[in-house]
C-alpha cells in the first residue's frame, strides 16, 4: 500500500555536489536515516554509499550511488559520488541527469576549488536550481556561518544562478546522522528537504516548446510517401504542422500530413511518444537516421558547437597521449556520427587523459545539436572522450 502510494507521487532527480570532505556522503546517509524513521526510505549507512559499485556509462567508469527516498510531497532519486573525478564524469556524460542539486560547503572551509568547479558544471549541463547546505555548522561561530552564506550567494549569482532566492540552510550532517535534535541536527535536514520540495520544481514533459523529433528510422508507404519514426524529444506535433527536416547539411521544408502511434492515425502526439510521421514531398533518399524533424524555423543546422569534454584516462581505456587542438576523429551523438575536429579552449591548451575542459567542435557535416546533448568520441571503436554541448556557435 505504502509502496503504491509512493509511486504515485511526483518524482525528482537530485544529488549532492561540492568539495571533497565537505560532508556529501554523511548528509546523504543522514537523509535516508531521518526519512527511514518516517517510513519514507530505507536507511543506507555511510560505508554502503561510499562503496558504490562501478558503473559503466558511455564507455567510462563512474562510481556513483543512487539512493531512493521520499518526502511528504515527492519521491527522489539521489546521486552521491565518492570522488571529484566521478562528479565530473557523471555530469559531463549526462549519466544521471539531475533536476536540481544540493551544494554542500563546509562552514570551517568555505568555498573551495571543487565547490566552484561543480557549480560551473552544474550550470553547463543545465541544472537550474541549487539548494545550499552549509555543513559542519557545529564547528564554527554564527558570524562565520553568516559570512559563508554571503559568499555562497555571491558565488551562485556569479555562475548565473539565483543568489537571492536560492535557499541556504545551515546544519551538521554528522549531528543529524547521530539523531541529534538540536537546531543543526535533525531539524536542519528536515528544513533542507522542505526547501528541496518547494524550490526544485518537479520535471515535466516539455510539451509546449517547438517540437523536435530525432529520427531513428524511415520507410516508404507505397502510394502515400515517406514515414519517419522516432520518439518526440520535446513539444507537440499536430497534423499538418509545418516542419524542417534537418541534418547532414540538409534543411528541407515539409509538412507532417499524418501522425501515427501504434499504427493508428492520431491528430497530435506529445513529447515522450513514439510516432511515425508521414512527410509531404519527401523522398526516402532525403532521409537519414540521425536527422531531426523540427517545428519550422525553430532549430538550425550548424558545423560549430561549444561544449565540455572529459578525456578518458588510460585506466579507462582512453588515450595514452594528451589531446591538443586540431584533433580529428569520429563524433557520435544520439543515433548519428560524423567526422569532427575538436579544438581546445584556449586553443593552445592541452588535455591530459583523465582531465576535462572546454572545447569547440567543428562537424564535417552540419547537424542539429542542442545544449545538454551528450556526445562521445571514439578512436578505433573505443571511446576516448565524452562530452556535452553547451552552446551552438554561428
Ligand atoms: P564527502 O567527501 O563530501 O562525501 O564528505 P564525507 O561525508 O565523507 O565527510 C568528510 C568528513 O567530514 C568525515 O570525517 C565526516 O565525519 C565529517 N563530517 C561530515 N559532516 C560533518 C559535520 O556536520 N560536522 C563535523 N564536525 N564533521 C562532519
Ligand atoms: Mg563522499
């Protein structure tokens, strides 16, 4: 009964980010312990979270622990990673897409390099809402907490988040884990969860943006024309909608003359639905897997994109040598691949295996890529880099 009612609640993907040793894992354990006492979670002890099994995503090894718990309002899937490199890889590869994040900062340390790096990555991968937890409040005076809060709000603003409205909670994950009922203990965690519930919106299917249908497949219906098949990524397609068929240097105007779901004709289809779209005036030879059908005028093809990229280490099966600008390889994304040139930002930079950085990608053929879209680069069939698009360049 409880399980069933939990499943009906709205769901949110969240995670702890922040500098090493600031208390991310302790906080994660404390949340599960406190919610377990309300029947809203199974308690997951600290050691079990930090001994997360290795995961393989897009050819890279990521240590990440995914923990489920509920509040009165929602269910959460919470990601905690043991090491800094795991966070980088997790975010850049899009392995666990967070709807919002809890940024931890230890009050006795203040913001540190990894605090800033995680926040920058969070921005780049499209996380919009951050809730700040100033941890280890048991170790410092009130004035220090106030100073750290001011600094954190300024940093949020600097990185393009809402430094004024974002909730900032002071507490102690360690006291909370021990069941301490003083204000920095259990009550601080309860306050944190309430703020997550109210400040991080429940993700919804985007059915109002201009539609995008990535094309998985295409076939000909004799006497009717060409049907493209795929799962609608965003928006709503209505019958007779004007559309652009985009990718592999092509930008072809067309009209969606029929939409089918499970071989039945429907007047419209929304994000998440797998559809066949009958296109007016399109020959099957015009269509290639990896093209996108987009609401007319809403997207464009380009050769040039900017992104964040992680170069796999030797131990992960990556390159032995560093990467320099003018690196040319096959780039894979969604269902397509094209030759591409990768230049580092700045252009004279060098990326060692196991490092990450900003890149400019030049595709040999013009494709549609949108911010947040993951990609990989392979050499001789082995993944050597994983990345995410942050912007389209003219
Ligand atoms: P992570 O690397 O961010 O996951 O940090 P951990 O959760 O592993 O915590 C690092 C260290 O800080 C551990 O020794 C914890 O016991 C300690 N710690 C965590 N939270 C608190 C706290 O609120 N107060 C104090 N005094 N120590 C804490
Ligand atoms: Mg940890």
